[in-house]
C-alpha cells in the first residue's frame, strides 16, 4: 500500500514539474521575442540611451 502511495505521489510531482517546465519554455520564448522586438524598435531607431 505504501509503495502505491509513493508511486502515485511521484507521478503527481513529475506531472506537475513537466507542466511547469513546459510553461517556463513558453515564458522564455515570450521574453526572447519581446527582447528582440525591443532591441529592433529601439536599436534601429537611431536614438540611443543617452
């Protein structure tokens, strides 16, 4: 019985971690796109940070 509970707990933890990692990949992709767009719009505009 204890082994069954441990296996189910492990499956729950790994499932949650897999969802979190998948979500973090999408967040990283969004940050990358926003960073590139920000650089393109500000960097190629002719004005710097000065």
